[in-house]
C-alpha cells in the first residue's frame, strides 16, 4: 500500500473537517428536484467555487421527459384537536412527502392515515418519500410518533406551491490542455440526507477546488444536478458536447465509514473502470468492484445506449445497502470527516492517474538501452537477483511500443501505477521515451 | 427456479404415460440400420405424426460410405443335443448379433464359443452387439445362460437375409414463418433397448406434436434415422438445405432418471449452446454441460468440419455412462414416465427460448424513457432500493441497441430468460421497443 | 506420462555423463564477456560441433551499446605482510572481481576492505562479482577467509589487461528444409560457475549434435554468446535474418535437480510458449510456467519491443532462486549428470514437437470417413463406449480444416501431442489427410 506523507495526512484531516462543516451548513435545507432549496444549495456552493447556475424552464421537453413545475414549500404541519403540532416541517424537511401538492383541511385520523409514512422496523427514524410525477401529499414521521396519534380530528397544512418555474443545476467547467473531458456528477436534490447527496456535493466541490489549483491535461466538468431529470436535462441540452466526455464518475454516498465500492460503466472495461479498480486495489485494504447495473444514480442516464459514456460510480456503502439510507438516520453523525477526507483523496488519486496515463514510445526499441551510462542502473553485476525499481524501468521500456499505456504496463507488470509512472518519468528525463501519438494509444480494451 | 403450473404438470404426467406406452409398443421390434423392424417402427410413428418415410437403395454412395444391403431376420436359435432351444431370438431381439449373416449348421461347443457374447460382470444381462460392416454371425446371451451350456453338439440357426433393398428413415418438416430451421434428430436403429433409442423417438415425436399445434417463427425438421449411416445419407442427399439449419439437437437417452447432460456443438458458443445451458441452469437443480467431443451420436456427422452445424446433444445420463447401456437391462423398467415427461418439457422450453430470442431496438435510446407515464413504474420514489422486475425492463432498454439478443441481456443481467422476455413484451406493448433488423442481430459469440 | 524406452534411458545416462565431463573440462577456465577464457571455451565446443567463432572488434557500436575493450587476466593475488598469498586467483577464477583493471600496489587492510567481497550468510562460499562497464578492481573471498585477515599491510596484484581486442561468440547454423529458424541461445561468459552457464553450454551442444544427425524441417541457429552484450551484438549484426526466427529458447540453469521452469516469451501465447507448456505438463510430474518478465538472460534482448521474438527460456530452478547462484557453490557437485540428461531430453522433445506441429486438411470433410474399411477401426459395434485411440483419429479428422494445428487439436482434445501426432500419421498413410497450405496455418493465438 502506498502511504500518505504525514503533512498531507494532516492537511487531509483539515479538509475532512471543512467538508463536514459544509455538509452541516447544507443539512437543514429542504431540497427537491426543483425550487428554492436546490437553488440555495447551489448558491452556497457558488461561494466556494466559480459555479454557473443554470435554469431550465418548466415545460421544457428533455428527450422523453418534461421539466416539471417548480415546487416550493414554506411550511407544513399536522395539528391535533388540541391545536398541538404533532408533525412539524420546521423540525426536519423529511416530515413532508417531497413534492406534496398544497393542502389545508381538517380530517379524521382514518382519512389521514393513507397520507402518513413510517418505518415500523426502525420506530425512531423518519422515512424519506417523494412523489414527483404523481400529484399527491403526505407526511413522513417516526413509527413511534405515528403510534402516539390518537383518534380524532386533525388539521392538515401543506403550504406549498407547484407552479411554472424552472429546474436549477450548477455547472463548473475547468479548462485543461485538451478538450477531452472528465465528468464529475453528483445529485443535489435530497432534503436533509447527509450521506445520500450532501457527502457527494462536498467531495465534488473540494475535488474541484483542488483541480482549479493545478495545471491539468484534461478538462473537467462538474455537475451539481437533481437526480435523473437533471442529468437528462443536461444531456438533452448539450448533445454536441457529449463526445468530448472521455471518462466520468458519479459521486454519491462517500461520507460513511464503509468500504469503497466501484460500479463499472456499461462498457465494463473502459479506462475509467480499469483505473478506479487499479487504484482501489493498490491503495485500500478492502474494496469492492461491481459490474454495471442499469439502476442507481445518474450513471443510468450517462450509460443509456445512445450515449454509452465511460461513466462509473465510486461510492462507499452503495445506496440502499446501509439501513440509514433514505431515513432521518442518514444524518450529521452518520457521515464522518475522516471518511470524507479519504474519499476526496481517492478521487484525487484517480484523477492524477487518469492525467498520467499516457502511452510512450521507447526511443531505443532494439535491445535494451544501456541504463548504466545514464545513471539509471546499479553498476556492479552479479551481486543480486533483485532488480528493484529497475524492473519498472525495464517493463516501461519493454512495453512502450505505442500500443500500451502506463496502466497497461502497470497491470501486466503487477506494479502500482505510481511506481511505473515514476519509472517512465526517469526514462523520459534521460531521453529514452517520447510521447506516443494519441491515435496510436491503446483503446484499453483487454 | 421457475415452477410449472399444476394443470400443466398434470398434463405432463399424462403425456409421460403416453410416451411410456409408445416405448412399450416399440420395444419388442428387432430394429437395425435397415430392414423391416426399422420400417415398422417408422410406420408406428407415422400413425401419430405426418411423417414421410424415405427409402435409400442399397449401394447408393453417400460421401465416403455406401448404403449396405438390407438385413431382415425371421428367426434365430441355438438348440442343444436334446433339441431344446437354449438361446431363442423369439424371446428378445438382443439374442442375435445384429446384422448376422444367415447360418444353419451343427457344431461343437468349442466351435460355437467364439460366436457367443456375454457379460461376466452382469451375469443376468444380455449384451447388445452388432456387426454391420464385417460379415459375421453370433448370439448374445446372459453369462448365466452361457455357463449352463454343456459340451456337446449344437444346432445353430440364423434365419436372416442380407440382400439389396433400402435404408429407411422418417422425416417431418414443419414449416414456420422463416425458412431458418431447427433440426431435431434421433437414432431409431436399436432393437429392444429403451433408453438408448426408444426414449429419444418418443420425446421427439411428442415434441413434434406440440410444435404442429402452434404458430412458430422457425421451421422444424425432425429426423428418425438409423445412427451414423442415416445422418450421413440424409446429409449427402440434402446438401442445398444444410445452410438453413440454424440450430439443432440430437435427442437420445432421455428416459432415465439421471440428471440432464448437454454436450455442446463443435462451435462451442453457438446460440443453441448458450440457450440450452441457460435453460438447464435456470430450470433444473442439477445438470452438466460438456464440451464437444467427436464421438457419440449423429452430432458427429452434423459437426463434421465441412458442415460444422450448430447441433448439440441433450441427454440425461450419457451413453456408456449407465451400466444398463447396451444390455437387456435398458428395458421398460429403466425408463420412467416422469423422466420422459420432464425431458419433453425441457425440449419445449428450449424451443420456446430459441423462438423468443430476438434483438430489439430501444425507441428512446437517449436516457431512460419515462416508464411512469406509461404505467410501467411505481410512482412513489424513495420507498425502496429494490427495483424488482423494473430491473429487467431497465436491462432490456439499456442493452436493446441491436447488438444484444434477449439471451445476451438475460446472461449479462443474471436473470432467467423468461423474466427478460416478459419485460421485453411489456416494453414492446408500450411502443418502447421495435424488432432489430435481422442483419444487426448479435452473432451470439461471446 | 509417456515413458522412455529402456535403451534410450541408458543412452541418456551415457550422454548425461558426457555432458558432465564437458562441464568439468570447462569449469576451471576464467571466462568473461570478452577475452581468452571465452575464446578457449568456444574452441573446446568447436572440437565437438562445427561451430563458427566470430570476433566483433572493441569499439564497434551495437545499437545503444559499444563493444568494450577485451579483458585478459594472467594472475591476481593478495599477499600478507609475511609474503603469504591469502587470496589466490590460481585457486579459482571467482577470486577476482571479473573485469578488474590492473593493479599492483601495497595498502593497509583499511584501504583494501572496500575492494573485498564476501557472503556473511554463507561463510564458506566465494561470491561472483563483475564490473564490466565501470572501471574497478576487487577480490571475492569466503567470509571465513575475510575474517582471518589481520590488520597490516598487503600487497595487491591484478595482472590483467583491458585493451582493444574483440568480443568472441560461437554460432552454428544447421540448415533444414525451410529457412524458418529455431534459435537456441546460451550465455557462455561466466567463470567457474557450473549451473549458471556451463550446464546451458553442455545441453545446447548435445542438442546440436542430435539435430545434426537427423533430417529436419526447420533450420536451427545455436548461439554461444556472452550475456547481454553478446545477444545485442548478434542482433545488431544480423537484422535481415531476424524475421526468419520463428521460435527460440534461451538455455540456462539446466543442470540442477530442481523442477523445470518455463518463462514465456513477451508474446505470451506464441507457438513456442504453447509447445513448451504442453510438453512439460505431459511429460513431467512437476513444472512451473511463468509469464514473461523483462529481466533475466538474453530473452530480454530477443523480446525487446522492436524484435518481439517468440523466444522463451526453459531452465530448471531459475537464476537467483537457488542459494548457490553466483557463488562458488555452483560447482561440479551442484550439477548432476541425470539432470543434464533429462534437460537434454526435454529440449529434444520440444524440438520434435515443433517439427511435427503442422496443420492438415481432412480429405473427406463431409461426415466421418469410413475408418473400418481402411483398417483403422474396430469392426464390431456395441461392445464398448471406450473409443481408445480412435478418439485421437476422430479429433484429428474433425479439426483438420486448415485452421487448427496438431497442437491446437491436442489441446482441445486434452490429449498428449504425441498421441495426436500418431493418429495424424495413421490417417495420412490412409490418404485421409493432406498438408494444409502454410498460409492457412493457425497463427496459434488463442
């Protein structure tokens, strides 16, 4: 396992704390796939990185879909016969069925019951429910709360609006040497849920900060979007740009302490798939690699058959596989600053690896070059059968025929990419390697 | 495991009984690769399905072979010195070396011995022996019988003829929408052996009955032929038709209670190979898949290098791997009506799967279509991470790019073909899928 | 396991003894990458086989390298204050740092120490050290010897010369029916080390003797060269010949009793790789197959990216993996006559297999030919499910479509190549096979 220098580890600790503070700031906001909660979230991100906020008007057709009316909510509660608020949206944004139509009425417990959602298996937790495309209203509450409700008449108020407006999303394009892009996409439409959405926002934002500070070969595009309809809207509006996307990752559920899980792109053997698998296997004790599945976050849209983009998703515990998922228990305690820090570090390493993964041409391809006269080789023979890092140099020389990327070489040699990259750097400095023309690069298919 | 509805199971039980009765009817007949026993068998099949009986004259050259003289036998026995029949062909057709030349003579026990065949390891069983291409005569008897024979003179009679005539075979062509054919071939040349030949005849005949009763995409060709020389004769006489055969199965040994065994075609990854493997793995507890071997039944001829047809063989316990094989113990007790019924069901499921295995084109290939507005999706979000059968729909949509058949999709999704087929049906009804042009279909090679 | 007939085993024993005697004769000579020790070695080989000895002048550029000055040594010793020789080159050629520059001086123990090399972990053994490309001098001695040296002044003499001369190598070209070549290369530059260099020389020489005595399809080229610089010099001088090399093996470390180890060529699936793996797995109890590594003996040069020759290396225990490696313990006791004999036998079998590995065309590709009428088949049917060697014939017939070599057939059939070769021979004699045109031969890539 490559180890992180101590000063970097300290810095990472500070960044982990900063990410957790940002999550804390966003936590109370009632986000949805449209509306002011989402807009406010994007503006808070905009304070940190130069995000552009786009608005797509309600009614805009986006492929098979239509941008829905904008939803906004001021308040919502249930009052019992004695005028006590037994469920109160002001306490947590989860209490209201997301996208509830407005309602103000009185009804019996019996009439109210079909509009109440709870989790009998986790009686302390409040579930998260939505109804974006079927007009409905409802309240989510803990099962304990539900069981305390007595028969009688209740006043029910959802002070919401569902009116023409727009869908908001944030975009940050960081120009690199090449127009070839790496896409980083996170959903930003969930209300008070920390791992599922806020962790992804925080890690993406700090990854963008990092990339903004350095010279980069690739261009990067960050999208902070409402799930599904947001990526559909972006893709529908940017078809000419889509071929530029060479690699991409959907960021979500990166704040819990679970092990890293990578879900491959539809292609299954794209460079991004191989790079993430390689980096995970060489830098973490435990990780899991999964095949593509047409279910999950926005990779579903990026990997639809007409686009088939090389976009995978790197999470820690995947959605739906931790009990706190889509409940009030996905809270500020559930996401850890260390986990956020580690996740950011992993994304940085993946970007560094993509940046460095080039193909080279051995300038002395006939027999080995004489490394000794260039100071790249031990000078006394016979003393060891251990080639040490010379082996990485020999692998790079042997396979730098324009058909193998450094990742191809690392995989064949069974070495960590960083070791091979360092060898290539030394050989380039000695004039023994040149860049391979891009068209000769391996397509990285095994 | 998909389960069979109860009414179908009852029907299958009845069909199993009917097949066993048909086996019982054919059992006593002395079949061979030519002659009246074979002809009588074909006529009994003809009573059930509209079989055409063909006759290929003796002496006809068929590739490297020549149709032999026709063999017919009326009687055969060995009488001891006291005139008692110690071996009697009337008791079982196995008693005579199949294709024995006529003989009527007296000889000592010593002279007779080289003409007698028994099984010391199974002293109660009579072996089955043939000598089609080397003129010879002989008797098969139980080892117990052999040991009871005393020294002395014996009268030996084989009342057979070996004269110019013809080789008979039965053929049933069932026309479908397409000229593309599925071949179903079974050998019908063994005398009183139940699993080895009669079970295959019965299952093929009932499969033909079933196919005759329904509209089919493929055409089907059923061959009831003597082993080796029969398939050679058919292939030699029908070269222009051979390219129409897209898939095929050789049916044999399908009446014992052993587990299903599929032997792949020479190609090894033909559609038939993948379909049978998939169906077996999803519908039986235990099964075995074997690679092609140029030894066995008529798949040897169909898979010879100039034809290389996509023909495999689906049996239960393979030939030579049950002790009763080629002995009198392969009798009416050895084949079970339930086994015959299950085998027929398996062949039906395979044909259904081949019929349904098409490629489709997603009509909304850019992002996912909105399933909810078409009534194909749950309407409330957030309540479950379990996509249930929606997942099959998402897989079909994701991979229906004209390059994947439904079987490709089922295999990648890890779902049973029937589940994927049902999803495709629902999506087609909603206008979300169209047939892919045939030339774009996957060649089904992994 | 195929067994070796007794008379061949006896002959092999005699040849093993002869090889060990030859190793014994070469043992005392102080070889290096240039000089009279190497030259004398080649002349001794020349007495046995018609070797051509080539001289490449010092200063000749060979790709990225230059032929160094020639090194010769007459004597070397260290004398203590009492005039006693405490280290004496006359006792073993290992005592001097190979390629030591001349020196004649007196110095204190303290000054001398950095020039002394020993092995603390093996206090009885003398290490082997070289300094070909960095001018230096030194002595190698046992650690025990080193510890007995007392403080005081020592006289140090290396009576060597490093002057323009030439690099010598031996070459034997054995012409075959085809210009396609099999390369057999062994390094011959190590001083008194038996397994590491002398075993390879002996086995190569006796393999050449064997090949000279028989008619061969391939041409063979044997190289007896100094390691690295020798193969680089040969390749630099013979570029037009390189494409003729179809297969090759680097011979080294073939005298110890360890198990056979094959290191694949860079291609990884070349015919030589498949043949050696097949032969090892079918003829030895234990063996190891390793992937290519750009470290080792001269395969590093043959497999450099511009040449990428199908050259692997067959050793017993690989270099650096036996403790005696590069020490005085790699001596005449360490190499065994039986091991040398077995190694020679393995190389012979590999050459025989390459020679026999052709593709054929089935002359009756439509259905099986009638083997019985050609005496190639048992005549009575029904008596066995065991096809015995008929199965090899059926495999050869089934796959002899011009796309499969006999090795392809052996691997698919799971049979030893020799069995398949015998079947092909029988079928050819019966007129059932013809040679496939060379251009139709499989490229042997899986």
